[in-house]
């Protein structure tokens, strides 16, 4: 009991200090991450509370795992230009045409505990970040013209999830978990000098958070024959009710509120056990990004009482494949791949969410150092499938840069004739490690 109380204390400390790193998690725990998250049919460590709580019935002894993912990500913008149909061939961009995000490495810790209660029931609890993005850019729009739309964007959720698994029969198990979460959302941009804002460039930032939200996970795992296991998990929508402050040049000038939810998703997969040492799994994850049709940051300082952004995101399906090969009794090699299509259409693309279609490559290992201690590691590489081309079709960007060009030309170029064009590519390297102890 003392060990469990100590563990729960550590869990809560990690929950208060965890940070997310990307638009959507690329893996929770080194084990699942190395397999491209294709583990819903055989989730067999404490992070089954997320991937499939029915997998808690696979854990035969109490175990605890803790680790961290380190993300080193950047977004590269190339050939940035501001064109107008009123002046064919002209480029009204006065800054560099190529620039990139300026982010420090991001550390995303996780911790989990799982144990059998009896022959039928399993229990688990874990802390992790299922969603997150954090991008920073140079605030100086003469060095980074993208700062006129976004110089910083942050959106993250961290959760504490207790869950139970129940073995209905030797072949069928079910599970259920509740995720208790806290979310943050920050956005910053630079305004050029103008009479309304002052004689110098102005940096405006919106800082908000949702102190408490919740969602749930429901999972089923079925093994009809020894060589095949099937799994499916539903993760519910989490409503976000954000409130915070508006800062101008780091001084609070107003307040802001925003309703913005984390989407629901369904992950399903099948694992084939080719032998006792080799298994491969294929999963698909459908995410209901379509709930994000608009984003409204309500604040008294904005015209009309708020900053309005059209989203109109699309529901999408990720495709995942993972492999685990036990080379020896103590050492396993893992690898995985995910194709992750962007939900963001060109019509509402912006530099706060510079998302692209992505390939996610993973390779990792599991090493049983002793009978009780295990070390899992993973290296991850994420890259856009190709450079995404925005060719004046983003109404969200045109709406922002049109008035800037029109004002800069004394009204000679009408705002509604301006089109923003550039190439967008995302690159990420991730490194993860988990250390586990079995009691």
C-alpha cells in the first residue's frame, strides 16, 4: 500500500509538469511508439489505459513504467510571397522568402502503473499527453513575415487516466477508463506599426487554459485463435472551456475565452502472431477532426468581440503497421510506420497550424535487463510526405495579409486581391526511453 501511495504521488507530480510536443501524439511510451502505435490488439503495458484498457488483463504482475519522449521539430517555409491579381507578377513580401520555426527541444514525460486484481480484473493508471502542439517563430516580421499571422502557437492536453480491464472469457476481454485532463492554448502574433496599435511593432499574445476536462476510453480485445488477436478502442470527445489573458508587449490588457474541444477517435487493429517470437499488427485510427469547424477567441479588444478563424477540418484515418521480433529471450526489436494525413484543408490553412500529410517512421527495442527491470527505447522520424504547396487558396491567410498589403500600398492594392503562396514542410526527430519495474 505504501508503494502504491508513493506511486500515485509521483503520478500527480508528473501530471503537473508534463508538456506536449506535436499536433497529435506520435506515441505514448517507447514500447507502443516503436511499433507505430499499432498495439490496440495487444496492448500489454500500463499505457493500455490509453491504447486499449482491455489489455490490462494481459498484465500478470504489478509493474510501473516511467519515461520521456524528446521531440526536436521544425517547420520550414519556402518561397513565401504575397501576390495580387491587381498587379500581376508583383511580390509584396518585404521579408525573406525562406524561414523556419525556432523551437527548443520539447520533453514529454509519461508514467504508468498496472496490476492484476484477480484472475478476471486488471487495473492501471497513467499520466500522458494525448494531444499537443508547440511552435515558436521569430517575432520580428522583417526576418519572419509569418509572424504577422503567428509567432507562437501552443495547444495541449495532459491527462491522468485510471482504467480497469475485465476478462469475460479466455478469449474475450473488455476495458474502461476515465481521463481527467487539463488543457492549455496560447497564440501570439506581431502587428506592424499603425496608429491604432502604436508607432512600434506590437506583440500580442493570448494565454488561456481549461483547468479541468474529462473523457473516457472503452476497449475490446478478442483472440479467436492463438495466432490472431483483434482489438478496438473508442476514445471520447473532451470539451474544452478555455479562459485567460490577452497580453500586449507582455502586459495584460484584457481577458479571453474560447470553447475548443479535443476530438473523439476510434482505433481498430488485428495482430498476427507468426510465432512465439514474431508478431505484426495493422491498425487504423479514425479521428473526428470535423468537430473543429471554427475557432473563436472571444475578447473585448477584438472587432466584433473576438478573433474568428474558420477551420472546417476533415475527419481522417491514420494507417499504422508495427512489428515486434524477440531476437533472444531478453531482447526484442521493434519497428513501425504510420501514414498520417492532415485534417487541415488548404482553404483554412494557417501558420498557427502548419500541418501536412506525414510519414512516421519508428525503430526501437525492449531489453529485459533482469527478471524485474526492463528498458524500452525508440528513435522516431517524422517528415511531410511532400512539401505542401499553398497557392493563394487559404482564405484564412489572405484575410490577414490582404489588409497589410493594401495599407502598405496606400490602398492601391485592394485587400481582396491579395493571395499568399509558399511551400510548407515539417520535420521531426523523436527519442524516447522507458524504464519499467515488475514487482
